[in-house]
């Protein structure tokens, strides 16, 4: 009986295990994870902190027992110390039993994920400074906020997690200060739409500082301030959400090739350069479908797809994962933002000649009470008129429209193939010209 | 100076006028309409009756004065009696001034729309029996419901308008009875999804009878009952929503070729068979993009697109409208339905070999309070695996996902091009596998 070992028990690892089981009912499958929780929805963590989800276990899609029922063995609190690709074995430290042992594999999937980046700054280990990546983090944050009731909550980094935390931190009735090193918030979108969101958040009482550099943290028994190049900012709580780094050291030490951002390089079949070793999820790279270039955009959706692909292939099947568009979406209070493909900044850095359509209309028929603002920005190649990217900002119902553009970009559509598309209309859902069509018709 | 005459002042007519003006600033443009209102949102009429829109004039997108400011002359209450394609003139009856006159055209656009079909049944002219197509109808219905306070409201026809009327008639705290001649409600969808909606509406207290034939109406000074082959049904109010017929008689009498359902036949440029005469909107046919066949699916969205195309071409430009997928959407209380492309019934009648994917999942991450049920049904060609159609039913946020499938079908995509698409995910918007991707992965 062949043996599949998987390192990592969250999105990519558990997707791989499930798909491998469906592909080969006889495969021996063991998952090793150094975490106490498995198969949890990392993207739900901000909502748990905001008390929108009563119990942390609601974030767990499936339990160890449920996997066991599928004949998938999950070993929690087991840290993998070494991969020996010659011997086809891994060395494991059982953190609970204080026992080091080795296990043999026929196929190995590395799904070790990523960890939050914490800049090496003075005072970064003070109590009250947190990162948010797993259930343990979220429990600690919720506990701290409830017990300490800090008056000043500082979020460092205005990407998806930083922004999603705003509505959840508002639950704690404290001052919220959002700090971003880039010239504007949500740096993976363009400045024009980011400015609309910036003004909205400011009107909601969120204090925002951009172009700011963090120099360190002050406090003795706990954090009391953030030192920046714009002066010291009072802080009783700090969330560091400035991005993640791939957990690729174990792979690197085993001679596995790394790519951009030091993430594990895997091909369309999720194979690494070493035989019978696959990788999937936030620890590995993928391909940007428009440019064809290797990229590192760790996302839960991609981790699931890569995991599924790795699991199928490791179990003897044949699957491919071609890459991503960098689609993203977030709700921030009653605004929604989304993006896919390339931004203006991307086009400029890639020397792509592009045209822009930038419109503002309504999410629903103007006479409907639920109708709200929506901004749609589209980018197309100047010569071929192929759609390159889209960004949306608006009220309820706005942002998921990005999927129409993601579909069109996936299928390499030109503006002219799309302008008269038969999209769904009824007054509660759209104006008679859907905002996406309005934007397409502006080119 | 060239002269463009347009017959019809709603979606297609006024879109044509606006686009013609933008295409040629010097064109002389006159719109004749026999209605007292122009440029109104017909699809909003149910919501006006439901008191969700306080004033009827909120449904009017632009006024006669606003069009006049663009140098577009609109003549209301003017009925066109005859088109003389030899003399290039039309004969008009000014219903207000009781004056018959003729006008010359260089280009003519026929956008006469459609009228509700009223079966020739005994008693169909009794007070209390209504159709809903224009603002006058909606004012009459609202007035009747408010004054008469009927206890039994019968809707005949369970298509989009009949279904959208349910939530609006519920405002009047009366018994609602929905009658449908077909074996199931929403006959342009398949029976399986229709059954889910049927059960939902029944649970909400709506009485539904299908497979029913209307034989006539009883009452003397006003309607008191509907005679059917399932017995007589008490009725203090009846809405006839059993479809529309194109207003194509004027065109037919002028020698203009008619197509399916006696609608005016126009090509991709919206030209009829007679020189310099165009047609657009609910009076004319279009092409079903999947089958390439002529079809008659009158919709506000299509009317706008056809109007825009006719206006551009009539003004000397060059535009094409290729056709439709038959996309539709409706909200019924807190459920949403949508469809695009072919249904199983369509495939069967066209002898297309197809495969079905039919899934049920959640609109958002299961631990989010806003997460609700969603059903997605997809059809693909058995051999080519090209996507042929989609149907969706679910709670808030479900139905607009149909646009992803409409985009994919427009671009003639196969299932395999779509299964790993980078669609947007964040817990309030979707499970980590978007319902559309779940359905695609089931093939």
C-alpha cells in the first residue's frame, strides 16, 4: 500500500488529503501539523474577534474524527524537523509526547503555509502586540481586548486583513488608528478607488496615516505606543498585518527549489523539483495568468485549489492548476471592495500600454431603496483591447461583480466581446445597464 | 438636415434617440408615442404598486424637457396610423389635439414595444381585472387595491412579473392565489428549481395552482371569481400576467417582414427588410446566441441595447447587436432566482445531448450570519463540454452570480476552462469554493 504524507493541516493540506482519498481509496494518508487546530477558515478570524461568530470551533470545517472516518490520519502538534528526499522520509517531533520519530513516504505534499511578517523592531514582543493568522492568535486577541479594554487600537497595514479588522474592532468602542507604509490604503488597488475608501473610513471616525514608517514600540509590561517617522502614536493594542512570509525553510533545507519571495516553486501539477514531492498553498508560488510570471499571492481559495491538484496528482491522478488573477474582495462596514488582474500601477511597471474606463453608477435601479453607489474601474490593453484588470468599490451588492471580470479575463476576452453581454437585470439587482456594462461601454 | 423619426418613447425608442443624438449632433430627431409617459422603467412597476416607490414619476428616467435640452423632440399622445415606405413618411393622429398629420423621414426606427396578452375569455373586461405594462396600469392597480381592499388577489401567470408581484401584493394583507397553466411555476426554468420556489411560496401562505386552465371570469359590476378547469376561484382582484404580444401590426401593414411570434424581424444592425427602416425593443425579434435561432424574448435590457444599436446606425454610425442568452432574474420576498442560456427542457426539444450539474451550498461562509441556501444548476454539452445554461435559486446574494455564467456562455467557454477560476472570496461574500465553482467541479 502506497503512503502519502502531508505536512500541514489547514486549507491546502486538508484539501490535498481529501482529494487524494477520493482519487485512491487505498492510499495510506497521514497529515502532520504542528498546530493544535486543523482545517480552519483563516479568513473568518477577523469575524470571530468581532463577536460575529460565537465559538472558535465554528471556524473548523472538519474535525480530526471526521477525517479519521475517511481513513485520513491527522497527527496534531507534530512538528516536521527534516525532509530526507533520498531516503524518502521525514523526521517528526511530537511536541506533546516529546518524542522524535521518522516516517516514510512514497509521495510527500508540503503545505506548510505562511506566517505573519513581523518587522525586527524594538519592542515588537511587548504584550498587546498581535498578529492574526490562526485560531490561537484570534483567541488571544479577543481575550486581550475583552480584559484590557484598550482605548487606542492601532492596525499596522491596510491590506485585506487590516481593513476587515476595522468593522470587527469597532465592536470594542475604542479609537481606531490605521497605519500604512504605502502612499495609500489597500495598496493592491489603485489610488483613485483607495481614496474613496479612505474618505469613507475617515468619515466613520477611523484615523488613517499613510506614507508612515514604523520605528518601534514603547511600553514596559505592555505596549503603550508606536514609534513612527510621524511621531509616537498612543496604542493599547497593536495588530501587525503587514503581510506574510512562506514557511519554506524546511523545503529549502531539503534542496527544494524556491521562487519569488522565497516561496516553494511548484509547476502546474504542483510538483517541486524533487521527485515525488509536491507543494501547495501559502508556502508556494503560482503563476499570474495575464503575465505568465511566477508570483506569490497567498490566498485561501488558491490554497484549496492547489491542495486539490496536489492531492489528485500525488494519489496517481492527473490534474493541473494554471494560476491566478490575484482576485480579492473585502467588506469594510457597509462598503465593499474587490479587484482582479492588473492595476494601473502593475501595467506601468510591466510597460503595458493600457486604456482605463472609470465610472460611477448605482448598484440597483435608482428608485430602489437598496440602491447605492458603485465605482467600476477597468483596464484594457491599448492595442488588443483585451481586458487586463478590474477594481470595484461600492455598497452592498457591488463587489462580487468582480467575478464577471475575472471570468472574462480568464477567457482572454476583449472589450468588444463583452459590451452587449446579456447580464441579469431586475430593479433590486441592477440598473438596466449593469455597472459592469456601463464601464465596458466607456472604453 | 437629415430627419430621424422614432415610433415609441420607452426603453428602445429613447435609447435610440439618445444614441442617435450622440452619433450625429445635427440630426433632426422626433419621437412619437401614443402614451402619456415616456422613458419609464417598466420593470419597476411592481415595486410602485408595492409602495416601495412613493411617486410614479420616480420611474421616469428622463423627462420630455430633458430630451428637448438635447434637441430631441418628443411628441406624446401621438398615435402613428401608417408607415408609407415609398413616400418615406408616417401618418400621425394627435390624440390630444384631434389632428391627423404626416411627417417625412430619412430614417425611421420602429420601437412600438409590446402589449400584455389578454386571452379572449368571457368577462375579461370586468372591473378588477388588470394587466401591468405601463404607468397608467400601475396607477389604476394601486388605486383599486387601496380603495376596494379586495380579500382575494389572483395572479394569472407565474413568470417574472407574476412572481415579482407577490411581494408587492403582500403589502395589501390579502389572500394571494397564483395560477399557472404550465406544470410548474416560472416555466422558463426547470421543474426541480421551480419546485423549491413553489414550496417556499406555499410556506409563506401563497396558494399556488399549476396545470390550470382559465375559462372565464364571473361578476357583474366587478370581478368576483375566476372560472377554471379546477373549479371557480374567488377573486376580488385579478392580474393577468401571461406574457406579451409585439406591437407589430403597423410594421406588418407597411410590408415589413415579421418573424417568430409575429415580432418584427431585424438583423444585427437592427435593420428591417425595408430600406432606412430600423426596429428595436419589445416589438422585434433577436437571436438566441447559443442556437443561432431567431427568438422573441422581450426584455428591458435587450430593448436598451437594440435601441442604442438602431440609433447609432440610423444616425450614420456602425453598430451590431448579436443577440441574447435569455438571462433573467427576480427577487421574490427573500428568495432570488435567475437563469441564462438553455434549460433541460430547451436541450431536450433541440435534441442536444447534455450533462447536468445540480448542487446546493451556501451563499457565504457557513459561520457568517448572512449565509443562506443557494442552488446552482448547470448544463453543458455532453461532447464539447461547452456550457449551455445555468439556473440559480437562493437567498440574498445568490442570483446575480448568474452573470458569471452568462459571461462564460457568451465567450463559448468549456467547463474545463472555468473550474479553477479565480473568483472572489471573503467570508461575507462566498464560501471558500464559490457556489459556481462547486457546480462546475461536479461535472
